[in-house]
C-alpha cells in the first residue's frame, strides 16, 4: 500500500502476504502496512498491535487512521495506492467515513488510486490464461510431480547431472496470482526441458500423467512467452 501526501516522501509498493486463518480457509493480507503490526487476541477478539505505538486495532482502516493522526498528516492526504481487491475497497470506505471529505481531492472520489503494478499483473495473467493456459498447467503439473517428494527431486537432479546441464536453478511452482512467479517457473523449467524428456522415456510413473504431460508445442510456446515477458520482469 502507498499513501500519497503533500510531501516528497516516496510511496511504498504494495506487497502481499498470507496467513492461515484456520485449517480450511486462508485469508490474504494485501498491504505492506501489516508488516508494522502483530496479531494478538485481546478479549477473545483478534486485533493488530502497532509495533511503534503499541495500540490495539481491529482493522487496517483503524490502523492507518491512527498513523495519520499520530503523524498529523490526515489533513494532507491525497491518495491511497492499493491493489484491486474487496478488502482494500472496504478499507478505503472506512477511511472516507473518518476523514474530512472537503479536504480531499474531488471530495474523496480519487482517494483510492489503483496500483499500476497490480493492474499490469492482472493484464499479463489474463493473457497467459487465454493464450497459453492449458500449456502452463501441463508444465506446472510436471514440476509439481518432480518436486512433490525428496526422492523424486533427487532423481530429477541426478538426470541433470547425467545430461551435464550447467545450471543450479531449482524447480519451483508459481503463485497463480503473480505473473512474475509464472515467468520464473517457466524460464527455469525451459532450462531442464531435456531432463523432462529423458524422464518421460525412463519413468513409467511420470508417463502416467498422460494428457497432463507437456507437449513439444507447449515448450515452444513457453519459450516464446518468456521472451515476451522478460522485458516486464
């Protein structure tokens, strides 16, 4: 999250982190502002405790408002730059209820500025899914297969050595909501294309993936996709 005020301070880029709400459900904390708070149960209610002022707060809207008031900049606020998600929309509405709208740009209509980096991420992810969705999924399935257990990963690394591939990059799965992680996943997998082909010939269990195995066309498209995404990375 980035807060725009009438100063020369540089906004902070939006980040995303996750925590387990319970065993069945995960909730996303979509703002880097949460890096300055710790979660704690107070009176049976989960609250955020500020690392700096140690105040107890129930939501990010309250937390941000407290910070603005402590810094005496609530009357200088221009914009809040946030990712596009319902949680952030709700937080902006909370802020609008607490702020003097007459002091905001267009009475607060421009308070929520959509994060350009997040919009770019959405555009690229949409393009990936529309143009290459099934191919990405097949490559993802193969990576998941060989990284599921230490024994499989050891066999994959052994094949890398047998083929004398001079690379120490480790296979990793992507985070589907982040295009740059998909780029990293594909670019690393492309280095080991020959390893996947070798294991396809030698390992019956791997061949059982059947139609989920990546085709030669999938690898060609993956290479082209990485070349197009590299300038954005």
